[in-house]
């Protein structure tokens, strides 16, 4: 196992380097830079040139890449151009908020999707199955901003149960439990939106995996031996059906930190997704590079995690 | 997202007010409001009062000593010298104060921390008023003023303010390290400081609207060529303004508390909170009483919705800016003024503006706000929609209608390649109208769609033929010279008119307001006829304020932060 891990981790390095070259090249080649996008109005040409020199935009591309790469290896992701503070600090400010939101949303998704998927599979073509399928497809088809605005209208305006936006009540200086409850209240609507739009596909996936397992011969044998439905489904079938589902969990790693751009935008939630989108239109390249490299690394790690989980859960698989 | 782009444009503009602030004008201390020009203040802001204050939601009424202001994402740079965005600016305007203020007509007045006199139009002597202190109790001195400006001249200063453009003596020498201080910025005594220019520049008075920062606090550890000691404090500001900084929660709120040492008296509202709101929900936040002040896109529906709520006061006034169509004058087809005039006559700007903004937009014919002291409509051609006139102008210019329905000149077909932006509130209405009108005129009008920074990049490289953008306006008309004079850095149109160039120079060299207004009048008449760009409209801004706020004041040239300390919460 250790050998396998080491080999995989070493393999990640050239991949990450390749990704960084591509992303850097794409951003640098995109028209417009930070100065053009934010500061050029009203400034004299000398000032614009001065600023571009200060920011290093006048140097050739390979030089700028080497500068960025050598700094990154040492842990210095550079200064965010719009926030004027280290990229690592900016990401740190926002990524944990996204993490909390995404974690709750995914837990919600899993808690709904897996049982419903299982039941759907065991009661295939029943009314429950049809209903669940409709619900799942609606969730997949519904745009998250639409669902978000709908929920805001019903549960924050018409019935003022939940706050409209934000992560905590402005001006309230809550600490400890009161603060946790306050944040929790603010998290309910956004995590519902994120969770409900994601539950559909997970449910269908579980259902399909379950259906496949139920068709297997050993399930027929178990039933023939006289085991009850509940034992057959939950002790034998489910475990095997969950194998593909568990590996999906590994892939969710980058999404936990990537931020839900649209949901965060609607709810003015201080997450990293919203910041990343803003940075794109403002051409804040250091922040975008840092954020994208983080996601790239997490995606590769997520892949690795999936493979390990797969081997752990399925005894037929041997990691080499 | 498109709203963000608009706010982006406005943000750049407002943030660069520091740099753009030119317009000198007033000579002696308080600017004399010209006796001849009409007082535009009363005309500039349309206030729609709340009709039923009893409907104020309980959650708002419960906030007896706090107000919540909705705004966009902060960058967290709460220093006047470095802050670039509107939300950051809103915060630091409550924390720091300038030497010179601006009144509701856009003229300089002495409601800042100093009074001043001008000698020979080149020497500005500022005297700090008595009792002005920073929130930690220490007095504001001339050295603090000097420090606030020295920062801008540091060679590593990388924000947009441009100290070099006013001709202050000795700035370059200081930047290059040849001098220890700036010759043109001299501390006379504890309360007095002198700024000297190489030659008269009417714009410089607006440069003095920069917030003053305390040298002892920000200058600790500061050395020439290294501004990090100041940057490190960007999220912990301290100034002389009516409010003190309490807390900043990234992406969420900024909390301020009244400055008990404020030299003009205790502010009426003890606590101010800025809250980040999303465009999608800002209307709901106002109507549910969770936010007290917010600027909201003005449209017929929004106004109706806010009026229906009953407890919100609306302040509507012309935006400091205008939307226009730019063109590359180097292209032979655009270099003929008759063609440009024809293109302008062929657009029904009145209908377009009405379709986009309803009653809240107006056609504009000169590059100046209709509530500015420099505005004029004497001798200005309004280019009312006239297809016949457009056609005859094109005939005159040698573009003959061919058999295929297109115009030709010297064998060349009249084609226009327009660079637009997709999902754009203005272009979605304007472009179809233009396509139809120009087709009728015999022009092959083609459109490509790009995003905002790409468009900027294209125009910077003179690679676009015709496009739509907006410029922002500042209190000083002179700041627009960069846009329209020959070789101006913002002149992306290759436009050149020597007569106009001279007037731009004259307008800045003259420091008397009334005379300046005349010069700019002449200038605008030339630009109106010569059409460097086709100006379409000036739209409006709207600020919604909970009716329990008394004395809330906002106008085109005076942001609400300037007078917020006088606002009180009704019982």
C-alpha cells in the first residue's frame, strides 16, 4: 500500500506542473489584464505603463511563469491584485465557509439519496419509484438560482422564518452556541438549494447500482435459502451496491472546497466560489492561479482517494 | 452579472475620482456659486417620500441605534490612497476626511478639515481647522497631510491615483530618489501646508479631496520604496472621520461605531454596519426591513415595488456618466463628420432610452451631466431621429446607394463591424434598432459579442470599429480631456480636433468658475457638431432609505457618506 501511495503521489507532480502551465498560459493569453480591467480609466498612459511595470506585466511570458512557479513551490502564491493581500490568506478567509456549506449540502444529499435510491430499486416501477424519479429529474433540471429565489420568496419574505442572505446576522455579536445557531439558521436555505439540486443524480446512481446487484445470482440464492427481504437487501445487497457510490465520495473532495458559485451569489454567502467568479472578470490572476491549482491538486487527491476507497471496500480489487 | 459590469464601470469611475479630480475653478476659499448659473441643486435630486411609515417592519424599528447599509463585495482595502472599489470607498469615506469637500453642484467647498487660499493660481495654502483630531484623540497636523500625499509619490505606489498629472513641483525628483521630500509640498507649521504647482491647473483643487491619514499610525515602519507598513493596516483603519472602525468580516460585513472625538460633533447614529448583499435579493432586503440603505437599479417596476412597501424614501438623480457609441476615426468611413452625423441621426436615441430606462433616463448630447455647473444646451444640436437627413448626409459624403440595397463609395461597400457585449440591458434594445435603421440606410451592420475586459482590451489596441461603453463624469469637466484630446490616453477613437484641444488646455488654465463654464460651453458645442462619439443617454441612480432615517442626503456629486453623520433615527 505504501508503495502504491508513494508512486501515485509522485505521479501527481508532473500532472500538476502540466496543469499549471496550461492554466497560466490560458490566463496570460486571455485579452485584458488587471490594469485594463480596473485601473485604466482616467489614468495617463505613463501611469498605466508605470503600473504595468510595477505588476510585472511587461515581462515575457516564460519569465513570468518561472517567477510564479518558483514562488509557488516555496508556498508563496503571490499577492491578490484586488484584495492586496496574500492569495493564501484570501483563500483561507473564504474557503472554510464554502466547506461548511458544501459539507452540509452533501450530507443532506446522501441522507436523502441513498435510502430513496435503495427503496426505489427494491420497489421498481411502483408509485414510490415513479415519484422519486420525477423528483430526481426535477432536481437535476431545476436551475439552482431559480430554486434559491423561490425558497427565499417563500421562506424568507412571505413567511419570515429564515434570513434572506448572508452567513450571520449583521450587527449581532453572538459567541459560542448563539453564534453557531445563528450561522446554522443562515445555512439552511443555501444548503437546501445545493443539496436538493444534487440529490437527483446521486439517487439515480444509487438506484441503478442497487438494481444491478439485486439481479445477481447470489441474491437469488440468499432468497432461496429463506432469508427475509430486509436481511437480503440491507445486509447483502446494499453493501455491494454502495461500492460505486463510495468511490464517488472520493471525487467529491474538490467540490467541497470549490465553492458553489451560483448559490453563493444568490445568498450573498461569503464563499470562495463567488470570489473566484469575481476574480475572473477582474482578471485577478494570482488569485485565480492559486485557486485553480488548489482545485487541481484536490481533484488529483480525490482520484487517489477514490481508488483507495474502492480497494478498501471491494475485496476483489487489488491495488498495484 | 451585467449589473456587476455596470457597477464595475461605475466603481472604476468613482474610485478614480481621486485621480480624475481635476476641475479647478473656485479660486478663493469657498467657491462662489456663480450668480448667473441657475441653482441646480433642487433640480438634481428627485425625492419620493414614504407614504405609510407605519408599515415599517419591526425588525427595522428594533434597530434603534444601528443602521445597516447594503453594498457590494469589499476588497478590504480601507485606505483612501489604495482603495479601488465603491464599497471600500464607502467605508473609508466615513473614516477619513479630506482637505477640500465638494458641494451638491460639484464645486469645491471648505467643508473638509481645512480652509485655503490661492496665490497666483499656483500656490495653495491650507490651514487645518481648529479642533480637528483623529479618533485616537491626536490632532491632525500638516505633517499628516504631507505624509498622505507622499505615499502617492512613492515609486512602489501601485494604485490608480496619479500625483504626476497636476504639475506639483518636485514630484519626479522625489520619485527617483533624488530628493528627500517633494519641493512643491511644504509644511509651514503645525497647521499649515503649502502646495506649489509649476503652472496653473484648475483640476488640482479636486486632487485635494483625498482622505488624510495619520502619519504616526500608518507611517510607523514606513521607508521610502516600501509601502508594506501601510498596506498591512488596510483592514485596520484609523482616521479623523465621524466613524471608527470596529470589525471586518470578509465577504459579509463591516462594522463601524460613532467617533466620540469627532470634531464636528457626535454623529447622530451610534452604529453603522455595511452588509454585502447580492443583486438578486437587495430589493427583498430593503422591503423586509433587513437593510436600511441600498442603491437599487431604477426602473418602473422597482420604483413601484418600493413605493408599494410604503416605508421607504427614494432619492433619484442623474448618474454621473453617459452611455455612448465609440468609433475608430482612423477608418475612412468614420473620418467624415457627415457620416458620423448621419449615423447619429439614424438612431432613435429618445425611443431607445425610454425603452431601456423608462422615465429614468434622458438623451444626452454633450459629454457632461445635465446637473453639472458646466452643462449647457445653448447652441447644441439635439440630433432628433431623422432618417431622411441621415440618408441625405450620406449622399453628400459620397456614399451612393447601390442596386443591392447597400451603399458604395469608390467601389467599397459601407460595412460596420460592431463589437458588443451579450446579455446587456442597453444593447439588447439598442442593437436591434441600429441594425434595422442602418440596413434601411444601406449599411451592412454586423455584430460580434465579447465580454467586458475583452472589449476594453480591443479598444486599447484600437482593434474595434464601433462599440458601446459608458464613461463616468466627475465634478471637474477637465478630467474628460484624456478622452477627447488628440493623443489623450483614453482617446481610443483616434479622434483629433485642434480647436477642441486648445479649449481643453484653456479650460484647465483658467481658474474662475464662470469663465471656465463659458470655455466648456464652447468646447461642448464643437464636440456636439464634430461627434467624436455618439452619446446616447444619461441614466439615473436611485437610493432607497428606510423612512425612519431623518436628514438622509445623497446627490450626484456628494455621496451619502459625506452627510451621514448628520442623520438621526426617528423614534
